[in-house]
C-alpha cells in the first residue's frame, strides 16, 4: 500500500462522535477499522481512555503518602534524634551485623540507603504514571515495577504483622513498636502503588497490530 493513506469515516458516523473516535477506512476497500480508545498511533501503541489511566496519579500519591512518615523518621534520626531507636551509633550496630562498609559509612554520615531506595521508588512511580515514561523502553519500567511490587508488598505486610505480635526491629533492644508500623506501611504502600502503576503502564503501552501506511 505504498503511498496509501488511511481516511476517516464520512460524516454519517453517529451524531456527536468526535473526529478522533470515528473509524479509519482501509484504502481501496473502504472497510472501517474502529478506534475504540479514540487515538491511533503509527508506532504501535494505543492509549486507553482517561478513565483507565486516572488510577496512576492516585496510586502515586498513595505511595508518597505511605513513604512520607518513613522518610521523616529517617531524616529525624539523621539529624541526631533518638526516639524509637536504640541509643548509640547505628553504624556500629550495622557493622557488627555484617553490613557492607559502604552502607556503614553512609549511615555514619547521615545517608540512609533505605531512604535513597524510597526516593528511587517515587521516581519509578512517577515514570510509570507520567507521559514521559512512555518514551522509555517498556522493560526498563515493567521489570523493576513488578519486581518491586512482588517483593515490597508481602514484606511490608509481614513487617506490620510482626510488629503487631511483638517482634522487634533487628536484633538490638530498644526499638519502639511504632517503628515497625512506620516501616511496614512504607514498604506495603510502595509495593501496592507500584503494582497499580505498573499494571496501568503495561495496559497503556501494550503493543498492538497497526496497519502500515506512509
């Protein structure tokens, strides 16, 4: 079909139907090709309706709200606060438990690697929900999105349950129970948000068969 063009159906389409929602007509045959989502893209991707994609922004804000108490708690500790945690240097405790020296150094200099991971999770949520994320390779967002969802969601709920039945955080004494609740909420909330946003992104960017035209 060199040089062929897809034409929009004539004005006898249902009254009130927008131009973008009318079917395309295959050249030479006149056979209609309906565009149920209101947009035709030559690159092989079809966007779902706005109603479907509305869940992503809400899920992003849900994830941010779940992470906010955790980030605030870690920031408070980085500035010398001791509420909820054992007295002493957490870096020394991490070293005693066999943590890598890089993580110990970060902890002793006020840089918590879990907060960096949380911020990375927010960035991933944003990429899954915003249009600029659709310009990236699908696997670059789908793989970490589903991996994070499948790991963090059960881990977060397990942490919440463990805190409820009296398990402490780590092996040291002196941890307050509310620390486990804050951490569990953050992990479970981020995991659920990743699941929702990744599912929405996967549906919006699903490759489809598209007629070749020039």
